[in-house]
C-alpha cells in the first residue's frame, strides 16, 4: 500500500509535466505566492499609508491568511449572471483566462536537469503563451455587454499592442547575448555575470513592460476603478470575480519567473548538497528561482503605494515613444556586446 | 491688516527627463522611508477604544432630581428627538430618541437647571429602533461608567508635533 | 405660519454697501440687466424667488456682484422683479450672465417661473417625471409640523421596554 | 432621436453609431451622489450633462418650518466637512437681522474654527481627488492628516464634524490655553507634512502628468460661469470674501490670498496647498493675539441667571438664555456670506417677524461650481472626467441642498 503510494508520487506527481503544472512553479506555488503577494501588497500599502492593513483574520501573524478568508467569501458568494450578458463566453472567459495564464510554466524550467519537456526554443514558447490571457479579458469585456466593460476591453487591447513588442524585443536583447532561446542554456551561461548586468537596458524595459502587461500601477488602466468601475470585470461577482482578479497576479508571477531566468541568473548560484538528487537538483534551484521571482514581484506591488494611474494615451505614448526605443537600444546593446565578444 | 492678493505661477512646469527621474526617485525613497518607519494614525478600533475629552458631545444624561419639567429642551431640539412625556402626576420629563438625535447639544445648553449633561460615550449599538428611545430611568444612567469599566483598553488622543496624533492609554 | 398676517414687503436691512432695485414688470429686466453688466456686475451669486401669496405676487430676487471691478467687488447688488403669480414668465438672463443657467433651472422647478429663451429649461434637483405639479417652494406647499410631546404607548410608559 | 423599443421598462433611443452615451453615476466608484451623462466619441467627451439632484433634502423649504436657531443645525448638514463655515454664514445673516454683534474673543474663536475647517476641507478635497486619479497613498495621507484638524475642531466645539458652534451674538464655548498650545503643535505637524505631499503627490511625475493642462478654465470663462472659490482664484481672478467683505477676525490678521493664472488642475492643486499654508499662518497669528473677554454679546449676557453664570465660570460653556428657543428677529431681510473651503457661500434671509424664517435662500459654492461639470469636460478624455471632477473639489450634498 505504502509502496504503491510512493510509486504514485514518484511516477505521477513528480513526473515533470505534472510537477511543473501542479507543484512548482505551477498551481500550488502560484497560489501560495499569490497569497503572500496580495497580503504583502496590502501590508506595504498599509505601512506607507499610515494604517495597519489587514489584521482582522489571524492578528498574530499579521493577517497573513486574509486572502484565504477573501477566497472563501468569493466561493460562497452567489455568482450573479446578468440577463443581458452572453452567458457562455461570460462564464468561460475568467476560467479559461486563469488556466491559460498558468500555461507558460509548461515551458519554463526551474532546474538544470529537470524540465517539463525538452525544448530548444523554450523562451519563445513561454513568451508566446504569456500573450494569450488578454484575449480572454477582451472576450469577457465583450460578453459582459456593459459600456464600462467595453471601454476596459478596448483599453486592454490597446495596451497589448504596446507592451507585447517591448517584452519580446527586450527578451531578444537578452537572448542575443546568450546566443540561445533555451532557458536552461541561458541560465547556465549566467554563471558568472547575470543578465541584468550584461544588459541592464533590456532588463529595465522588460520590467516596465511587465508592469504594463499585468496592470500594476501606474499602468492600472484597463480596470481603472475610478474611471470605468472594474473594466472588463465590472459585471462579475463571486468566484468568477476572484478568478479574474487572480489572473493579473498569476501573470505577474509567471512573467517574473521568466525575468529571473533571463536576467537574474535563474537558479544561479547553483550548488549541490548531498542527499537525494531530487533535493539538490529540483528543490533547491526551484526555491531560488521562486524567491527571486517573489522579490521582483514585491517591488512591483510596491508601486501601488507610490503612483497614481496614467491615462491611456499617456501610457501608449510612453510605451511607443520611449520604452519601445529603450527596448531597441537594449537589443542593439546586446548585439554589440555579442559582436565585440566574438571579435575579441 | 487684512488680506491681499498675491499672483503666483506654478513652479517648474515641463520638467526635463533628468528632473523627472529625480522626482521619481524622491517619491520612491519617501515611500521606502515610510515602509521602514511607518507613521500610523489609525488604531485597532474594537480592541482598543478612544475616549474623548471632557466636553465631548456624546450621549445625553438626565439628572431627574434637578429637572423641573420646563420643556425648553424639547422646544429647542432641532431634530424633534427630545420630547416631553407625562412621568407622573403633574410631572413632565424629557425623553430622547437616538434615532433622530443629532448631538447638537442645544438641549444641554438651554437647560436652566443644568439637569442635562453630555456623557463622553458616542459609540453605541442598538438592537432595535425601539431601544433607541431613552425614557424614564434609562435616560438617567451614565453610559461612561459602563465603558470605562469594560474590558477594552481605553486611549486618550493627543495632538503631537512629530507623529500627528498619539494615543495615550488611560488604563 | 404660512398664512402670515405680518407679511414682509421690502424694507431693507442690508448693509450700506448694498444697492437695490425693484422693478414692477418683467419687460424692464433685460435692459436693466444689460446696464448692470456694462457697469461691471459680471456674475450672479443667487437667483431665486420669494412667494407672497397675500398680494398674489412672486418676486424674482437676483443677487449680483463683480469679479473684475475693484470698487464693485465688495458689493452685493439686489435686483427684484415682481411677477404675477398666475403667469410667472420672465425673459431668461442667460445671454447676459451665463452663470444663471443652473439657478434658472432651479427657480423653474421650485417656483414654476418660466424663463423665456433658456435653452435647456428642465428640472435640475427634482425628478422630472414624477413631479406632481405643486412647486415645492411656493407657500401653498405645506409640510406638517411635529408636536413637542411624546405620544406614549402603554409599554413605553412604564419605562420597561428595552 | 426616435424611440425604437422598450427593454425592461427602459426606453431605448437610437443614437448615431459613432457616439457612446455613458451614465457616469450615481452607482459609480467616483461619481459621488450624482451622475454625469457623458456622450463619448471614442475616448473624447463631446457632451456632458451633470444630473446633480440625487440627495436633495429640501433645506430651503424645511427651514421655513423650523425656528431660527434650529436652522443652524439644519444648514451645517450642507457641507459636513466644513460645518463651521456654513453655519457662520447663516449666523452672520441672522445677526444682521437681530442687530447683535459678537464680542472680539468670539470673533477670534470663529475664525480659528473657520481656518481649521478650511484646512480639513482642502485635505478632504485633495484626498478625494487623489483616489480619483489612482493615488491611494495621497488619499490615505490627506484623510489621515485631516483627522488632526478634526480632533482640534472637536476640542473647541465638542463635536468632530457637526460643530454647531456659532450662535447669534457669539459662540458656544471658550477655549483654554492648553488648547492653543495643542493647536500650534498640530499646525507644525501639518506644515511639515506639506513637504511630503509635494514629493509624493504634486511633484510625482505620474500624478503631475495627470494634472498638467487638464480641465483648463480660462479667466474669462471662469468669470462668465460665475465660478467661485479656489477654482476661481486658480484661473487668475482676485476674489475672496475674506478680503472683500471681512468677517470674523480677518481684519485683525495679515494674510495673502494666492492667485494662480493657469487655471488647470495643477494650478487648482497648488492653489489649495497654498491656501493651507496661509491658513496655518492665519491661525498662528490668531493664537498670538487672541484677546480675553466674554464670548457672547452683552444683550444676551444680561439675561443670564446666577446658575448660568456659575456654569460659564466653571466650564467656560455658554448656557443659552431661554429666549433662544424663540428668537423673533424684526421683519426685514439680510444676507450673509463667507468664504468656505470650496468658495463663497451665500445666505439670503427674509424675516416676517415670526419665530420662523419667511424665506431662506442659500447658494453654495458647489452649486455654483457644478456648472463646470457641464462645460469643463467637453473635449477632454474620459479618463480625465474623474480628474476634473476631483480637481474642482465638488461636494455633491452641498450642491444639492
């Protein structure tokens, strides 16, 4: 009985494709980091804003499980489906959006020898998969049949065009230095110097584009509460609303795992300690990567307490007129670096 | 003496990129400073409570022995919250309905015998609309004693030069 | 109270800084307003009316002042127009003082005064559709007043109800 | 526009395909108790129609059914964040009718409360403005620091917001020297915090880009529309009731009234910051020079019984002479006006010699400024509608008496 259970764990749960999607950096890790991130966001904002932040649930640990209470409430709340919405896409959009926002992890390795699927183009596949969730956002906006939703969806579609290019250009800015589009190789090449030192310009452009992509301040434009209520999710309630709120945090975390692999050295400094191979080659590198992604995410939620919200034309103008050029400069810088390396 | 108009211009419009970066850095640094050393102005309300100073216009208490039943309080009440009722043979007494009371304190101030006074308590929870009518003996009990002898910690608020407000525990 | 026997008719207690003009017919309003505007009174502080049911009159009361002329700035000028209550019509001042736009709409809904030439004369504070027809600030519109004594139920009387 | 069909009790109208009609409120996170019906062409507002009557409380009518002194309590509910100034305007008008004047110490106390109210009103307005452009820290800071002003006002009057402090011929309570010291501390704190606000709020490049050249109100347009208060002065018009018709203790202090030229949201923000600075300076002068003496007019002091005098000596609290329950000003009319946080509030009273007013007309600054919501947003982007709304410091319950 026990043997078969261990076998089950070993063969099914620890089988890379399942492990990646379900444990790390997949569902479980993402949910836990969501818990931490949202709690930290509220606490950081609270400290800066002369108040305590959440404390009512579990005051001894600083209200850390507030989100569990929130989720429970969302789950028990009635899901109101307005008569005027297009029901099927209305229901599908947030659920599919949440699942799709998890998909990129299927292409992201978090250890040197243990990956979901051996791919030579894993960076490109991961980036391609990150571009999908906004489409579901626009679907939700359209299905809601609400003017505020519609405006939110329109804003989102304007933003996609602006940030996707920056994300991809700045990722290429890093890829040309490593000369590969495989995460595992890219990380192993950052053994001595991290990507952020080799190409800081691309790193900054990538960082800002991620802010824009995931609706962090000051780019919280597509669901600007004071202007268009809740953007595409105006008509949602209950669990569907909870899921739709989770999408942007999930995306942020996934983007930041990519960021830490591309620019922050991934699981470097890599070291092995004795014991089981699983601990040395999976658990420790995974922890390092996830910690790095969490720290970057924390700096991103910190901006909520500092900035206001930009106008859509200002954000688009800034993206096309400034950050696009920065990404191009980063690409040139990366190519120049590679060229010089080869010459010397 | 008196006021005069002074024309002014908004300083530093059209900042350069460098100045903008400096302002970004300053704002981020200020946020980080507050993150490290927060300046809290809130307190944890249901666990601790604040009691206002003497002179606060809280609930109203009647001193039945002083009252002469002149009904001035009922006449000046702007919200018609205070009304007179027949408490016995030839004896009129006020009763207050907190459903309507706006705590202006006119009744307290017009009472010629000083039979009405303010308690410092303001936070009260009522179960029903009927229980908001304070009549007879109920109106003569001082709610402050109840609050001050409760389990909750009580703070007094002071204005402070550095921290804005500070909360001094009374006990 | 509303059928006041000592109804007020126009003695002034305003400070000496204030000037006042009463005109009997709404026809004289526009030329006078134009004169005042040219003199420097450039904005309207208040436009409202007072109902005098006894003499069957509505007085349109306009308070104007100046933002630009130093010597007029401290002054509040009062302009009174007597209107017949049966037919409260007056030319709109919107072309002279655009600042009256919302106040004329308010006087229209509260008193039923029709401002001829106002481009958008509809209710502003009250509901357009459910409006019953009695203009609320007219003295005909009555509000019941309360007694100062308490009507006691038996259970309340004993002082036992919690 | 032709009516095409009837959906669930609402009549739908056909509009042209390019424009979108958006009901901004009354159920909207930033509309307040009102709605603005905006017509959008893409992201640009082509028409705006404010519908401000959602919290109408019929104050002008109600006041005709209440005794003179009770109306002071009614009218302070016009603008609960600025109650001291509102009741002061009403009481000034009433004092003209009754022909009484407050003694000097009462004037000083009134002005202290006015300026505390002005600071807290400006902080409130800025706080709402901050959350409308997404700066939650600005919102929390302004509201948090407003608490200090609210606490100070509570020390004077006994109530946090609904002060009901002014009575005909004076004020209801005296203050102690300990309070004046505490006030000085509070002022020092606010003055220091103003620098933080500048770094975090007005000089923050993201916030500033939302303010610059948004909702520009030219000088001519401001005069034409009869705008009032800081919005008027931010458009370059020198007009302040405190200067033009000094009331309270404003004639005993030196102060500047800032006037900005630009007339955009940024200028209006700076205008309010500068007015807070001036309020601090006024309050400091008042603390230094406040005279001793009674706080109620002789006419009413004469009516005091022995018991009432004892209470005054012990608690520095004015007991009302019983005449207050039934004030009967002689027949006549009077106006009173005061510069409150959002602009000039105007009371026009008519008395017929009865215990209740014959007619009360009140024009509030927010009502006069509400016309801006019709003309200012036209041509701006939808995202700027909350920014304009916030920058003119519009307070719906005040407009909708």
